[in-house]
C-alpha cells in the first residue's frame, strides 16, 4: 500500500477555527489531527497554517493541492492511537514528537510549529513508518 511506503511528508497543513488561539503547541497539534481528518477543502486548513507552510502550499499546482488534501486527510482519518510523546518550546518555535498507528503499523511523527499572530501554527510535519506493528 502506498501509505506504508511513506518515509516523510514534508508538508501537512493545519487546523480549523477550533485551533484558533491555541495556547500550547500540543493543543494546536491535537486540533490539527482532528481537523485535518475531517477536512474537505484547504480553506478549512490554510488560515491556521504558518506563513512558511502557506507559501509552500501556494507554490503547488491546483491538482497537486487537491491530491495532497485527499492524501493527508485520509491518513489522519485512518490514524488511530495518536499520542503526544514530548513537546519542546524554544522561543517562537516548538517541536512535538508523537506516535500513532496506521494500517496496523506504528507511526513516528515530528511536528514543527511556530508562534504567529498570538497562536501556535503548524509549519511542517514529518511522519514515518518502519514496519513495526501497533
């Protein structure tokens, strides 16, 4: 299956209005996971992405954006047992390490966030599977 071959997802986007005003990176990421799983358009997500993530998304063609939305929302919808393992804050940047399960295999996830306009926003998410069973 294609998703099992994933080593990295360079961009995943961010949230919904439920995310607005998240006071911690962990709260922002939890809202992200829930919102992306149900997203049907980028308009639900882009207002809460970091400026850097929005720039990368804007550089993609409309067809690539549509494909990426389906891909990431499908992963989040099918992911189970999402758990934040650690949160590191360094000024206006944060890194969160999380785990989960997808298609019976463990996922390791590292998310980079930035504090912009008074709230935490996702800049980049890297996910990997190495064949370990959940």
